[in-house]
C-alpha cells in the first residue's frame, strides 16, 4: 500500500495535500532554499526527524485532533529528502517528531506518516481501523 491509498482515505475526513519539493530549482537554488520557500506560512509545522519527540498512535491522534481544531487549523508535516533537512528548515518547525529511532528513507517515512495520520483520524472518530 502506497501513500495514495491513505491520502484518499484521509481525504474523506479532512483536506489533505502532498507536496514534493524538487532537489534543485531551475534558477540554481539548492534543495534547502526550495524547501524553505515552500513551507506553508500559516500551518502548524511538524518536522520529521529521528531525534524528535516520540508518540504512540493514541497520543498522536490526540495531538493531531487538537491541532486541527485549533488555529491555524492545519498541519504541515515536513520530511527531508536523502540529504535530510538543514538547520534553517529545522528551526522553522513548531514541533519535531520522530516516527522511529531508526533512520527511515524519506519514501518510507512518507508512507508511515500518512498511515499514522489516517489511523489518528480513525481513532478520534471511533472507527474500527485501530485495534487496541
């Protein structure tokens, strides 16, 4: 199962958008410049990093529900590419979150994240996806 399945499922409950930032722009800017310029200005920004705060699925569901119900009412999850994220991008986050203490490829982190977002929504709504 790839991210498209979970993005579609999430879309039944909340607006969701996946943006990919190319590694380099046509104007000679590096990947970090492109990433910084694409950060949404009015979102709660969650930086994904193995050194961040860890949450279990229930805690993540509570966190996500709270963030979606509080201004600015949307959350942006930022995952670095193969080179990771530079310090300037890291400091712009409102929260640094770890999906695992293990290093994940950015592709695996995306799949893991969108599945956990879907799981969080089903937990909050009492749907039978998450089994305790």
